[in-house]
């Protein structure tokens, strides 16, 4: 019930932000375009957000025969969590990471990168997947996927309006449009942050019920160490909160725009049993 309320609040806040962006950049016409855009996004985010996210990352579904060991881990953890086994996807990226998506446990997907399969051993991969299935169990995945799709849409909407008849607005209007184009995605990101960090701690705690918490702690240390040596330079930052670790860094408790709790604190909690 609480997650349904969070979803409604998130949709309302991001819808309002889209309407504000439309009004500021396009006036009455922009408001109408933004309203139509919001209606489409609300329906599309609920029914198709998982497909949108997976297509953005060029993920492909892995059948059982493609990765039997991976499927066995997901199946075992799903049984422990008491949820249907999600479909499994592979992301063609060397950055070690994973996320879950889908509108509910009956339509869930877990996606892993080629990099994480190469970096982690079987126990560490189990810890990561336990974390992601905890997101599925807690129905966090709809909230995070909707936030990702809306944040991306707001960025594209801002770019679209900047090129709509700039001559009519003059240079002051163009400067204002550029400011909105920069600030609107930042505002969308702040809305994401309102729930993201708490969700990650909750998924760590939930995953510790289905797997040994030390497995996830070790995995997070490896992933964090990899990003310190090889920081991510490409990708969609509006999707970063969906991953188990922020591929763009920001692992600083003082960072306003950090999508995840500090990695050291997460590992400390997992190793100390303070969940």
C-alpha cells in the first residue's frame, strides 16, 4: 500500500514538472503539448517502462540454456523470496552492474551486465541478485523505473522546446530556455533522490534475508573498486539510480546528487549485521 502511495506521489510530482517545463518554455501551446506528453508518459510508464529501459540499454533476454547457472541462482532466490522467477536479461556493457525492472513481481526482469558476470564470483553474484530480488519483492521496481523514464523524458522535452521557434522569444527567452533545460532534469533527479537512498538500504537488508550478507558486501567492494579505477564516462545518468551501484560515482555522503547511499556505509552495515 505504501509503495502504491509512493508511486502516485512520484507520478504526480514528475507530471507537474513536465507541465511546468512546457509552460515556461512554450507558453500556452507548450502547456498543451506537455499535458499530452504527460498523459502518454503516465500510461506508457506503467505498461511499457521496463521495455523502454531495456531497449535503451540494448539488453537481450537470456534463455535458460544461455546461462543455466545464472538462471539457477535467480530461481533459488525467487523461491526464498516467495515471488515468481523474473526473466533474465544481459546488458552489453563492461561496467559491472545490475538492476531490476517491471511493474510488479509477476512482470519483473533482472538485468546484469557482461562486466558484472566477468568481475564477480558465484557467491558475490548471488548477493547482488538477492538485492535486486528484494527490490522486486518490495515492489520498488515500478517506482524506480517510472522515475527513470520520466527523468529521461523531461530532459528530451526541455531539448525539444529549446529549438521551437527561438526567434520569437529573443535572446533573453533563449537564455531562460537554456536555464530551464538545465534545471528541469536536475529537479527530476532530486525527486528521484527523495526515495532512492532509502530504497537501497531496504534492498540490502531484504537481500540479506535471501543470501549471506557478506556475499553482497564483497560484491559491492569489488564494484566500487572497479569504478574507482575505471569510472563510467558514458550512459544515461537519469537511469543511474536503478543500478545496484551508481556507475557515475557520487559515492559521497555530502553529494547532493548521489543516487545511492555511501558504499562504505552499505558495506559496513552488511558486514556488521546492522540492517
